C-alpha cells in the first residue's frame, strides 16, 4: 500500500512516499514556496517510476502551522484524494513532534501574540492539545517533574529554556516521525474529504483581520 505524505506546516516543504509504512522516497526543500508542492510530488513519483494512480492513500499535516502553507498542502491533498478516490489521513503537527522523542514529553510551538500551541504526551495516544499564553505553558512545563523531554517546533522560546538539557528545538518534521504519526493517527481509515480543514486552535491573523 503506497501512501503520499505531505507537510507544508513550516519553512520546509516535505513530500514522502511510503510503502507499507516504510519510506520509499523523500523530497524535502527549505525556504521553497509551498506553491511548488506539485512539482515535488511529480518528482517523487518519477523517482519510483510510478504515477499518482499507484497511490492508495494521501496523508497531510493539517496543523498547527503556517497559515499559507497549510492551506496549500491541505488543498493539494484534498484535490488528489478526490481525483484518485483514495482515503485522506490528517496528521497533527504536535503528534509528529511527540512521535520523534520519548514519552512523557511536552511539545510546543509558537502561536503568535505571546501564545503557544502545546500538548503533553505520556503515551502515544494520550494528549491534550491546546493554546495558551506562553508564560502559563512554560510555568506548567518547568514544574512538571515527570517530563522527559521538551520539544519545540522552531526555536522561538529557546532562550526561555536556557540551561535546561531536556529542551530540544526542531526546524522541520522528520520523515520517520511523520510516518510514525500517520500510523497512529486517530483517523487512519481516512476522513470526509470535503469537510477537512487546517486545524487552527485559534483564528489566523487573516481570519481575525477579516472580522474587523
């Protein structure tokens, strides 16, 4: 079973093709506009001498993340899944972060306006994803004596954890973690394609500005 995996949540645009949850090929580009996503998909298919018709599923990171990037990635995934009539699997950014390290762990990323997205994972299927002021979240993290790792997507809050050897930052979502998160997705059988939207935990700046 071949699966196309897309991630446009950050500064890297990642395209993976897996077969039975094993990585077959990857195309990862930094600071490359997500508008070139279709070119990356085409290149990845060519590398394996296959076509889109050979894909059994589509998986896509739905957020949180870059507003523009997520919309491009999710739209591309939905379009492909509809054309190919294949299941569409949503992957959450924080689930990927958690899949890349040991449990229990805290994962977080900048949400803008002095807030952050965060979750605490004690087992692969136990998480509480939310958004809150960064000062509140950091206080919770630093007073948690049972946490093994603190992992941030990006390094916005790096200085706040200076001297803490359990803190790590990540500038992209690793292929192996993307695959692991897909395997344990709560929607591994696929979701309704038309209703899938990027998973913002608070309105984007664009959406908020449109309301005023």
